[in-house]
C-alpha cells in the first residue's frame, strides 16, 4: 500500500477570491432554485411562492418556504393546474438539475 499527502497554501487574497466565487455561485444556485420552482409551487394567493423568496437568504444553500402551511402543501398538496402541487422542489429538480449545474459552471468556472 502506498499513500500520499499533498498540501498547498494560497495567499489570503486568493482564498478570499475563492470564497467570494463560491458565495456568488451559491447565490446563483439558490436564486435559480426559487425561480425555476415557481411554476410548481401551489398558488392560491401567491403568499406561498413569496414566502420562499422572503424566507431564503440567497447564498446560504438553504431554500426556505416560511408560510405556515408550506409543509402540509409540500407533502399533501393538490394540483390546481398541471404543474402545481406537492413535492414541487423534487419535481423542479428532476427537470432542471442539469440546467442549474450548467449555468453555474458557465458563470463561475
């Protein structure tokens, strides 16, 4: 068996640039998740969709829908039209995952 250990150091300015690049990329991903999820989120008044934008700190990597009824709608919601209904994030991701990843690579690589 053979193992190797490699290490390198970056200047503080290089580290800060990479951190900022990562933050920008994460903000982009969070924004795209919210944007592309909108057609899938059940809508009666629009408050549930808005709660995603208000409850999410872009760049955190966590998208939060803060409406008090968000959780029941996510797991038990009924569709009002063809796309809207339960499991909106999962359904959005199944059709848009590569689009989000490719956009992130294109903008931040």
